[in-house]
C-alpha cells in the first residue's frame, strides 16, 4: 500500500517538474510602444520574413502564442503584443473597446517599422483583430480568427443567452473584490468550462496566467474588456456594412465553437475558409498546439487565389 502511495506521489512530482509556464522564444526582442490612444503596449518580436501579428485573448497573455511563435519565426517576422491592461502592458482606466485597441495594434506595427502584415488572433483577440482589419483593410494580407464571437455579429444575441458565457457580465468593483486573492479560482472556472481536456491548460500555465492578472489593476483591466462589449457591438454594426475582402481563416475547436466560427465570419467577410480542430475545446494552443500551428502555417503560406487545402489535424467542412 505504501509503495503505491509513494509511486503516486512520485508520478505527480514528475508531472509538475515536466510542466513549464508558456514563454515566447528567448531570442525575441522586448520593447514598449506608446499608443496615441493612451496606453503603453509591451511587445516582443523576432524572426525574419513576412510579418505576422499574434493577438492573444482573455485569461492569457502574449506568452500563450509560444508554440506558434517558435514555428513561424523560422521564416517570418513575428510580433506579439500584450493587449492593453494585460500582461506587461499598461492598465489605463479606459480604452478597452476593440476599435481603440485596434489603434494600439496599429501603433505597435508602425512603431516597429512595419506596415502590411498577416494577423492571427484568438478569443478576445478576434474582436481586436476584426476591428483592426475593418479599420485598416489594406494593411492586412490574411486574417486568422480562432474560437470566439464578435460582439454585435450574429448569432451574438443567441450567444449572450447561453449561461456558459456568465463571465461576459461578471465585472465591476464588487466582482473585483470577490476575485481579489482568488484569481486562480475564477480563471479555473473559465479554463475548465471551455476545455475538452481537463488537464489543459496545465498547472504551470494556469498559475502563470493567474499571477499576471493578479497584478495591481489586472482584474479591473481584464473585466474592462467585457464592459466594452456594448460599444464594440455598435462599432461592429458599422464595420459590418463593408465586408472584409482579404482571405480569412475561421478556426473553431470541435468541442467549442466548431463550424460556428466560420458562420460568424461570413457575416463580415467575403472570402472565409473554415476549419475545425478535432478533439479540441477553446484553448487551441494548449490543447492541440501541433495541429493548430500546422493549420495556421499552411494558411499563411498559401499564395494562390484558390482555397488552401486543410492542414493535417483539421476537420474541413
């Protein structure tokens, strides 16, 4: 009996030791760029070649892109900012509507000396990426959006009725007080609700991301991403009147948004390619990094006018 207990403890210890927090390549250069919209955006970049901007989502920061950044840097210049209010970017009182944050991203791109780029996004990053592509359509060569709705774009109203998105309306001073010192408990609920693999994100990743939001002002700024949804919906209704024309890859986790991601994007874009990552929930970089990286690379590398073939590991509808 004792032998079995010791074996279990050893196995758990090995598991903890083999886990590591996500981290962008150490060769990436870090800098902070001031956005005219009133934020200081922390950004890391590296590699050489065509420029790709990676825009992270909520409950994470820019380090969530580690598997993709490591692959793309071989033949791309990779730019990875922390959104305003998240990670090492500043946490101003306002400006969390996604149109304003699109201006932050533009300041980062031009501040680093670039102009036209690919854009890849996940979660709330989708909302910023859509505002960016709609505001600067000739500055986006190809757009990838992964597993999240767009405020104001159908079926937005139906999504809001789903009790699974309770966190969209959980914000404000009382919510900040409730979560203070309990950030890991709060984020565990979100990570667990939207994963297809209870072990992903792993413990090291969860601790790392929870700690970043536990910084002073971190939860206030995080919640502000959601308080801006009403304004985002108004802005997106205006954006929707002019469809995006660049190629768009809409990716959903099979156990999460699935094919709905492409349905959403077809309301706002004319050239949408659809892919579903098999056996994945919402946290694509953590749950199915190999398949997701291969899919994105395949799409970014496609140069023909025809629709790219689906990458291995993706279910193409």
